[in-house]
C-alpha cells in the first residue's frame, strides 16, 4: 500500500490510484521515481527564490 499523503502532494492525479495500490516491489523497482522527481523539481524551481528571500537556504538547487 502506498502512502496517501505522498500521493496527495507529489503524485499526479492520473497516477494516484496506481501509486496507492502499489506494493513494496514497485517501490524497489522505482516505478514512481520519474513522477516524484518531476514534482519535486517543480516545487524546488517554484519555491527556491521565496526561500532565499526569507533568509533560508534551500537544500536543493533549482534546475
């Protein structure tokens, strides 16, 4: 079973049910890694300048 909080925040709507129905073997195979990387990259690109403006240092670099 997937983690619904992760699906809510990072998995696109067309992949939510497959993600939540997936098993640990799917996690080990990296089935959803491309979707997670795409979403995390988008969040980093969108928020990095705001974090710096607030005096914080982002832990990832925008692409």
